[in-house]
């Protein structure tokens, strides 16, 4: 089958918006069943969205079947450099929220299959909306139990409710930077990512989570950057970095960069949960039930020592050489291979070219602007 590529942007492109591209994915005059559809975004202007937006194209209108892989990506030279405002951006110019419902039109038959829906290289700016809506909701898949989407190499930031909700269906997350959640909220429960992680390829690999915040002074208040629902053989959480989460006063002890509900036994399986780090102890106390074993997880990370900038509004969560005495995430990760393009970091640096992986979305190189190859990849 063919790969059909369309351009998306404000100036001379096939489609002016992501929504229009998605709507035409059902058009049998453009696509055949089994085709791969690629929507390539350009940084002609920011993509201004509001309300609930369902991205469910790909079920062809002539009844012949579904598309194979749908990829929403960004053109070379139009991608972010790991910081906000440097590439294709989704935001809202209004006071209303925007929330995306990406839909996989078919299930993954095995862990060797590509994702049916891939979203990559986009700067998703929550615009500090206050409507208590998630950025991404994975609850509307049209296929079977293994209908899994993928978000990789994206920025998700400045949101007031939740970055990702995947408690019904699932999502794989690779090399994303998440930051700035709940900046104006006083909720007693702030959860950045609430996901199952039990379906094929729904792994959580090499992500950075920073600054989940609530102003609640309730003694029962809590923060979870990553809250895991399921514990199965598909639950794989590796090379993730969680830092800088804030609760005031008596609530300050209920900060969990990593949190697992129900039985935590599989998380003690260090072949599936390993090499995670943070400034709180949850990657060991919560996820490993207090036993480090051979997981090589560690705590006590100092954000200001490892990130280029943690200044609100000017965040640059790429890594720098550790400037303090705290533990170093550089060189402390595990090699995850090159399946599903997990080897490409947030600046598109190929970790296959070096001997040791770092923890988090960024692989430290002397100059990330030089180290990034900015080559487009499509499964």
C-alpha cells in the first residue's frame, strides 16, 4: 500500500488546519484501505483551537476498510528545539479550552506492529485554560482492546487540569517534555498523566515531567506526575525523569512523581520498571515498594543543577552538565534500542550514536542545536 503525504499550514498548504486534514482521511478518492497517511505541519502560523476536537479519520467512506498508520508530524526545519515557541504550536487564543481525542481506527495485533496513530514534534500549549479539561483524552477508540496511539517528541505544557488521560484506552509516550501543570489551580488532587500502560507498545520511555503544582493547603492534597493504572507484562516504565512538583504547607509530603495504584508487584520487576529518577522518593518508595534491587532508579535530583532553565515562562528542560553535588541523570539511563524510534530524543539526536543513554527526554550533547539532525521519521 501507498504512503499519502499532505501538508498542513496557513500558507499554500493542502489543508489550513489539522482538523481539515483529519476529516479528509475518510475520503476514498484520496486513500485506499491499508494506506499510511502522513499530515506534515508547517510553522506558517500557530494552530488556534478550542473545544473538544475528535481526530477519528481513516475509516474510508466507500466501505473498503481503514487506513493503516496515521502520522501527524512536523516538517524538517519547522520543529521545536525542545523549548516552547520554537516550532509548530497548538494553542488557544480564547479563554476556552481545547482538548484532543485522537482515535485509532484499528487494533495492534502484536507488539511488533506500528502504532495506528502517531502524533509527534508538536508544541502543545495549554494556554493556562481553567476549564478542568484534559489536553489529550484516549477514551474513544473504534477498534479492539489493543487500539493504542503514540505521542512522541512533543512538548505539553501550561495546562490547568491534566496533560493526558488514558484510563480507558492507551497511549505510548516516548521522549516528551511535560511541564507547567496547575499553575493557577488549588485542586486537592493534581494528576498530570493518568494512564493504563497495559496494551501493546503503550510504554512510558524517556519522558521528562516537571512542575505539577497545586495551591491547596488541604492536608489530604496530593500530586502525581505519572499515575499508573494497570500492572501487566505490557507495563514498561523506563528512563523517565520527574522533578519540581509543588504543594504548600502540610500537604507537601504527598508529592509523587511516580504513582502506582492497586497492587504494585509488577513494578518491582526491574526488567519492566527501571532507570527512573526524580527529586522525591516515589520512584523507589511507591513504584518499587521501597526496594531498589537492580532497577538503578534514584532520588534526590536537584532541578536547577541539571536543567538549562527552570524559570517559569522561560523553561528549557534540556540537560546541562550537573552543576551541583546531587545525582546525575546524564549517562544513567538504559539503552532501549531503536524500535518505535525511541532512540531519537527531544531534539532528534540519535542515541544510537553514543554508548550511554541519559534519563529523561533529552540526551545531553555539548550543543543540542548542533547535535540535532532534524530528520523526519515516519513508521
